[in-house]
C-alpha cells in the first residue's frame, strides 16, 4: 500500500513486483516469465480478435507488466532499456527520413517494403 500510485507506470510495476517477490510471490528464473509473456500475447490476440477495446487495453497492460517482470529478473532497468530502444528507433527512422528527402518522391509514394529496406540498411550501419 505504500507504493505511490503517482509513480510512472514502469517504475511502479517494478516496485510492486519487487515487493511481491520479498514475500515469495515470484518465479525463480526468467524462463517462466517468458512463458507468461507468451500467454499474455495469446490473450491480447484474443482481445484484438474480439474488437473489445477495453479488453485490449487490459491485456496490453498485462503484457507490459509481464515484460517489466522479465526486465527485473534479468536485472535490467526497463526504463533504461526503453530509452535505448527509443533512441535506436529515432536514429533508424532518421536514416529513412534522410533517404526519402534525398529522393524526388514523397513518403506516400514508397511502399512499406521499400521503407523497410532502408530500415534494414540503417541497422547494418549500426544505427
């Protein structure tokens, strides 16, 4: 009860899980957490198929919560991991933007496959 509800959601999820682990409500290693993530993905797929927006939101929340749990088991700060991925995405998308701007075409003239080619190129360049 003393974990503030106003904390950022990733941080609060981590603290809630650490508190539960202190009393033994936890898996011993990350592999069962991966199973839980797969279970949550299956439930999210069902919610998407149903078209129920509220159920989709709940299942997505469960998936995110399970992913925070995996980060905790791997001793990785989920906020740091997500910040890194945000930067990586920004760099790669910036590369795609540069390619589109250097061409004589508009964004809408490119297929997703064409844009994805540049994404893969950016990855190969270490962006």
